[in-house]
């Protein structure tokens, strides 16, 4: 239902309503009911087509018209759909229209229901409320959006619901700049798809089409018109697992900026503050420069402070959705969003003569920014860029789970960044993840004193680089006991009789190194599985398994996003009760394809069996053709992660006292 809601909330279009305008008030908010503006050209509905998919809703019209003027936008939408079952009735009976009351006005034009070829006006009978709904508050973002919730009475199977509305206004932060993105296809079919764009500004107009063709163009008293009119638009396939930046359906991008240099000039002005540093801020700077003698140490402390001591919380209302608060304000509040943190870090660096620049990025679709028409609207995050001792650094000041120190801190990889600087002309490619740094190393050591007693399992997991950052994030919101229960229950999937032997230890090394070490100790009562004169045991490289899960869509026609660029090494050791003649595989296993390399080896020395697994993922995305070989490799790797072994003989006598017994003996001898 995600796409259905997206269509209802976001992509609609028109029809005229004649009569007097009126206002509906709800709490602190209001919306208008009025006729359409004169620049809008109403579109007739197409005859209802055949719903071949037997889906709950048949989409008859998705229409959008938008007009750009010197300092405002008018976004007009028209939507019509037919309910084919009770699920469709449920979806179409409630309409949600979201707008920003700080600078936008919502006007509802028509609300109609067609039943048996007869149209009924439902504006008067509908229940309309405007609520304050902070959908991003759970992510510590307060954006001040309001939602008009419209509930229709008496909608039945077979009814067509149609409504039109306009949202007028532009965030003043953009000034004369504008731009938008218009999807032209979804996972559903649409009888009629209409898009009409009117440029009534003095700015040039840049259009980037994707698989949809050129518009028809014309001139009118309302501006220059660009129009697309499509009929019987089929559904497009969306395959789970595609890169976020991949355009799986046609999209039209429009913008008033022709280059990234223009976007840079627009954005750069928002990060200039004329005010002097406050006494509180200056006192902190003096304290740091006194305590840390070198500039390298001072840089590291400033980054640590902004990341960890300034809480992430954004009040992004009006212009502050894009313009940061002043460094003095952010320092005194001790909270701010990405822009605020970036501006504070710039001010701190400036105090020690280190030039830092804000860098605009898209945290989801940044890999494809260089393929898009330049626009201020393409960014959703701000980080910092600076160069020190000849080394460039990108720092995400919102990441409060990083190590401390320039040698240990990891750099984000959002694809491309627009570094705001007077000389910037283009995007900057960000550094790729380093699989030599971003690693996970696991050692699982099974120690068996005899064939009847429980086996001790010691697990040491070392996370490095980005993997350490991510693990800190995972552990930050859970208690120590929750961590222990999580891992105990995880291993209980493989060993029914397993108990926690000693408390789990977490060692976090954040200063001049970036490591997090998890140490676990369990006792397994059913490690040895008797069968006739043989005791069998099983091993499983469980951590490697996390990276070789098959994608949900196997037969792919679209690219595949890989889980992460990383190196994982998992070593499984079994210390036997005695040194026996144990047979091992004499051949190493190697499985490779584009994006992945896997190796496993076996060894047996002096009563200890060792199985090593090494997995390297060195690509972020694969083409459709490459993904087929990759998926085949995943299957092969998965088969190699499971190991079954066994020993044969008389198992009635204890042989190896085990590690704990030896430690006790050594301790008692030392006491004597």
C-alpha cells in the first residue's frame, strides 16, 4: 500500500469548481475551499480501462500541474481512482494532504464520488481536520508540517473517488531558485497520466527526462508551458534490493539552475555569520587550545565535541529547514541538526586557522548525483569537508559513534558531495569504503575436556572501521543483559543445550584506534552427538552467513545493491580431548565473482581442528548481468559455511582437563 499512499498524498491534479471561496479552520491551522486558478487547464477523465491485475484499486487519473513564478510555486494535483473491493474502499475513504503552514497554503477544489455514472459532490459531507503530524519526530526532526485528513462517508465498491487541490508557496530559503521531481510511472497501471509545467519566472528552465520523451511546448499569458499527456500507462517493475539511486521507472527532473556552480553560490551564502564568537564559545575554544598543544589534537577534540556533546535534534521550520542556526546558538543550546553541527564545527576550526567547508550530500541517492540536473532540491544532509596536512577529510558531525582522532575516524561515503566554497564548480567524489580498514574478525574456540562434559565456547569478535561505528550504534540503545540474551538465544538456534558461562564483555577502543571487541563464553551440553561408535559435531560460520543471504528477488532484471563493502574473517577452532588421527580436506575452497571473494581452509595440528573463512565484498552495486554470477556465488558460499565432523573410539575416560582446569592448576602452583 506504500505506493497507493504515495500517489494519494503526493501526485494528483485538477478540475474547476465555481462558487465562493471559504475557509475551514481546525485548531491552529486552516485550509481554503475555492475554485482553481486561471492558469490551470482541467483535464477530462479517460474511460475506465480494464484492471488486469485484479488489484483493490483501479487508477484512472494521476495529473499534476505546477507553475513557477519569481518567488513562489503553485502545485495543482488531480487524482481519480475506483474501489474494486473493500480494501480499495478503505484506501480511498481517507485522504491525507500534507503541507507546511509556515510558507504554504492548501486549497481544496473538488471532492466527488461517481456511482453508476452519476457524480456526487462530497465536499459538504466529508469530515475535514487539520492535524499537526510530526512523522520524523522519532528521528529527532521537528519540521512543523500539517496534514489535512479528509474522511468520506458512504464509499462503496465500484465508486470512483476524485479530488483536486493546490498547494501554493515556496520555502523563502530558495529565493528565486526552484526545482522538482516528477515520477512518471509506478508499480500500478494508470489510465491517464498528465503533467503540465508552467515557467512564469525570469529564470531559465532545465528539464531532464528519463525514458519518457520530450514534452510539447507552448506559450501563454501565464508562462511557457511544458506538457506530457500519456494514456494507458502500464505498471513498472520494482525489484527489492535495487540501489536507492536507480531509476526503475521514468522520472522528470526540472530545475532553475544549470550547473553545480550556481547551486554552490545559492547555498554558500547561508553559512556566513557576521556575529562575533560569544564568551561561552570563546571560553571553550581557549580551554581546548590550552589543554591540547598540537593542532591535530585540537581538531580531534572539536570533532569529538560536536559529534558527541552536541545532541542531534532539528527544529526545521521555515527557513531553518535549510539555513543553519548560528554557531553561538548551537553551542549554547548543545543541540542542533546536521546544518547546525556543520556550522559549529566550521566556527571551531576557524578559531585554530583550519578552513572547513559545509558539504551538501544525499545520504540515500548520492551515488547518482553526478547524473542528475543540478538542483538545490537534491540534497538531504550536510557534512563537513577540510584538508589537513595534505589529506582531505569528510566528517559527518551527526555520527556520535565514531572513534576519536584523525587516524582512527572513518569517513562517510555518500557518493558525491557539493563542497561549498568560492571556487567550487562541480561535485566532489567522496572516498570509497576501505575493505582493509572496515573489517570484522571472529574467533570461535570450542574447548572439550572429554567427550561427556559440556564444551566451553569462547567467542571473540573484533569490529574495526565502519563496522565498529555501526556496532557502537547497535549497542547504544540496549542494556548489557539484553546483549547477553540476544546472543545466547542466537546460538541456541544451533545448540539446544547452551548456557552463558561468564558475563559478556564489551571493550571499546576509541582513542587513536577504532576497535570494538565483544568477548563471550558459553557452555554447550550437546556439542558431541553420539551415533553408534561415533561422536559427531557441527560448526557453522554464522557471522559470514549474515553477508551471504540471498536477495528476495533472485531472477533479476535490475541492478543489485550489495550489503556493504567489508572484509569478514571467521575462524572456528575445536580443541579435541586428545590428539587423534583426524582427516581434513586437502583442498582450499575459493569462490569468486564480481563484487565478492570467499576462501576457506582447514588444518589439524596437535589435537586442534581449525577452519578459517574469509569473505571480501568490494563493490557497492552490481549490474543485472553481474548479479546473476554473484547470486550463484552466494549459494556456493552458503553451502561451505556448514561443517560436520566426527570421531570414533572409546569415549568413556576423561582425557583433556580443559583450559579452566589448567588455569586453576597454574593458579594453585603459583600460590604455593
